[in-house]
């Protein structure tokens, strides 16, 4: 019997939904590279239900109760008085979503001597101190590919929203105006622009594929080059450094994991190398960009727009400058937690737990850290280290 602590975001302010806008979500059985979608022995939820908030419990309650495990679900995650801090002390497994991350710092791990498995319900395990997990023999796993396409759709939406000046124009309608000149004074066509992705992994490549029909001239930078056929099919220009790519791009989308190599990659120096009036879309992780440098570049006009859904820390404090900087299109961290995505990553968490409790290997494609080292997909995409520094600031969030 194990104790499983699961940190999820709060229910909607209007209460947990009793009905939904749509009756079903498409069933995805395979991802574009052939990887199969999660395949647990069963699921105890209806795809399309809200699973990522506290009442949704990732659809795990019945399964964990039936197998005699203790299951604690909470949204209280930051600060010494949080439920997470209290329940961690004898927890065997911690589950959390990047949207509302349970920061697992070295200090917290030290308070959790039984902790053996940290599961990310989604993708991106930077909220776990990977260096400390390696030292302590904690396995870290995430549900690779579960929401990569969800994010790529969001990136394209945000690129169009910024370039075409959608959000301010929508505001004119809400204000009762018909101010066409105000709307279009910052509105352009995406056609013919140069667009580049930092990383062409699952999300980055999906973004490139979705931008191709808009006749965007496509660029990428990645530690490994894509196959020649893909470069030719999408007419891609590969760059050997981020600096070299941003000099020629009108739109830059960031799609690499946060790890020590990428922390604060977009600082004042990198922003100064970009074309004046470029746009950045960052749905990867907030800390890949320097918070104050981004706000400054928008104020000076070096950047024409910045959009994304990722912040540091999360939730972002009320006075976070990205809430009030000009020409931004920020949302809370939502791109990877559409109802469609939730069904996949909830099933993936169930698959990981079934493997863990039944002593079967977790798929290599889900492993980030295992056996005291980076493993599986983690050995390819991450570097050893810690990206959780400063996460205690999340306790400052207050409505
Ligand atoms: P993948 O692992 O498929 O892709 C990550 C890519 O980043 C790999 O191609 C990797 O290169 C590349 N990379 C790693 N380090 C660098 C570097 N220093 N410079 C250039 N490229 C680098 O992951 P996904 O595409 O599925 O997800 C990417 C990230 O997006 C996640 O780690 C997460 O942070 C974020 N994400 C955000 C979500 C949201 O809701 N906003 C939801 C899901 C993910 P290689 O393997 O070739 O070495």
C-alpha cells in the first residue's frame, strides 16, 4: 500500500462542471511519430470531463482506492503551511501538473524520505529538482506527447493573434467601438514572414508543420538536426545557434525544455540580436526568458509582441510585470490542459502507476530520471541540474 499525493489546480470559480460545451472529444490512438497513446488497463472517467482540477482527481480515485492506496488530492502547494508540505512527509508518490506545479525542491525531497516516484501529468518536469532526484534515486516520469499537439495549436493561435493584433481589436468591440484604424495600426499578414522555432521536438516540429500552409519561411535550431526529408518537405533552414536564427526571424517560438542550458536563454543580449519588431511566443517555460528583459523590450519597441502561457513561478504573483507589460497576449498556463489533452495525460498517469505498482517497466518514452540518472526521453532532452530556484515565490500569489 502506498501514499499518493496529487496536486491539482483549483475547481472553476463557478463550481465543478455538471455539463460541458461538447458531448465528446476525438479519440487519438497514435501520435504523428507512431508512438501509441496511453494504454492503461482501464479508465474510470469520460474523456472530455474536467480531470485536472481537484474534484476531477485525474480520474484516479476508484483505481487507487480499489488497490488499497491512500490518495490525497489538494491544490494547496506553496509555503510551509501548505497541505503538500504536510502530506509529503510520508508520501511514496507525488503527482502534479506543470500548470499548477508542485515544486519538488531538494529541501522538500529531504522532508520526504519515502518518496520514490514523481509523476508529471503532462510534459515538462522542470518543477522537480532533477539533480536531487538523481541523487536520491527518485524516478521522474512524464506523459510524453500527451499534450504536444495541443500546445502546437495554441502556438499558432498566439502567433496569429499577435501578428494580426487580434486581442486589442476584440477589446474595441467589448468597449462598443468601431475603431478600425486603432485596430489595424499594428496589424500585419503572417504570409512571407520568417518564423523560427527554438527546438524542433514534438511541439516544435508540429508548429513548423502547421505554419507551412501559411507560407511562412521556416527556420529552426535544435541540438539534433531533423531528417533531410523533413527539412526538404518543409523547406527548413537549420541554424547552428539561437543567436544566428533570431537575427533573421520575424516570429520566434520557443519549444525547448527548461533545464540549465536554456534557463534565461532570452536575456537582454539575445533580445538585442533580434530584428526590431519581432514577436516571441513562449509556451515552453517562463524561466527560459528573462522576466524584466522581456518587459523592457516590449516597452522600447524592440519586440512588437510577446505571448505565451508559461510564467515563473506559477501561479504568478499579482505584480508580475508580464501581467501589465504592453503588447502581450499572456494567459495562465493552459495550452497543454485542454479537456482533450487531460483525457490523454490522465490515462498516461494511470498507465505509469499501474506499471509502478505491478513492478512492470515504465515506457522509456515516459522516463526522465530513473536508476540514479537521466533516462529514457529525459536523457535526450534534458541536462542534469536544477531549475526550481526561486519557486518559493509562488507562495506570494494571492487573488
Ligand atoms: P520534446 O522532448 O519532444 O522536444 C524538446 C526538444 O528540445 C528536443 O528536440 C530537444 O533536442 C530540444 N532541446 C533541448 N535542449 C535544447 C537546447 N539547449 N537548444 C535547442 N534545443 C534543445 O518535448 P515537447 O516538444 O513535447 O515539449 C517541449 C517543452 O514544451 C516541454 O519540455 C515543456 O517545457 C513545454 N510544454 C509546455 C506545455 C504547456 O502547456 N505550455 C505542455 C507541454 C510541454 P534534442 O532532443 O534533439 O536534443
